[in-house]
């Protein structure tokens, strides 16, 4: 079992945040480390992520999710589908306390973990649901629906499209930019942008896929 060396992890996180040019307070950096500590602790029993090395968790999970934060600039109400251990949802909730972040997963042990993180970190802007996203009904629809390595893009929009507010968009965090998945999108949805992401300390392809309702009537 790798050790959780908070001081070393804090420095790597701080350097990564600086490289991403994000403006986070020291309190937010501490919250991210507290979240990482909980993820590391619960992971041994709950198997929330295949990664066991906390240093890898900083780059592959925290910085990977933080790299997407600027894409949510105008968002006020976000849903993370298939939230798992809280990536990117929990990271977004910490980085953007002004934004409401809901997380949904079907696996009880994962949502139990998310509920625990919300309580321990005092994240008033976070909401956790345990159910299939197709069955979720909300009073206020979401202006952004996101997911990270959750499902095929067509399944993603088909299952959660009813929750997207008019004029809203999907932002999917993907590894490689998947042309076959984009081609399988239902005709009333289209990819409006594809952004490569560079994650500090991570030598792997990362992309954001932006999907909006296709307004063409032809």
C-alpha cells in the first residue's frame, strides 16, 4: 500500500493548479487534499478507483478533473452522470463553490462515499442521487450535464437529455476523441466543439466533447 504523504501531494497539486492557471484559495486546495485523503482511505474497502497510488490519484483524478474547470465558466447548475468516486463532480463542487453540482450514480457504496465527502467537507453546493439517470426528475433542469469515462456519447445524451435545460450543453470528459461515438449521436444532437486538454504530469490524450441540441429543422 502506497503511503499518503500529504505534504508532497500538496506540492504536486499546487504546482499543477498553477500550471493550469486556476485561481483556487489555500482553503480550496486543502479541501481537494481532504477529498483525496477520503478517496484513498475508502478505496481500500470500496474499490472506487483502480488507482492505488495517491500520487497517481493527484494527476489522473484531481488535476485531470481540474483541467476541465474553465469549460464550466458560465455554468450555474451542473449534473455529473455516473459520478463514481466524484470525478469530476466533487472536484467541480470544490473548485466552484458558486455553482450547484449534482452527482448521480446507481452504485450505493459510491453515493455513500460522495455523501460522506459532502458532509465532511461541508459542501453546501453538492447534491447526491442514487438511481439511474433515466429515472431522475428535477424541478430545475441543468445548464450543463457532464460525465467522465461514463458511457458511449449516444447513450449519455439519450439517458440524460430530458434533464438538460433549453440552450444547455453536454460536456463529456474523454480520453481519445472518439469519431465513431460522435457519428452514432442521435440526429437531434451534435458535437459543437472538441477541445484537447493538457493535464500537468499526465502523458495521455484527454479531450472535452461539447454536445448541444441540433436546431436545424431540415
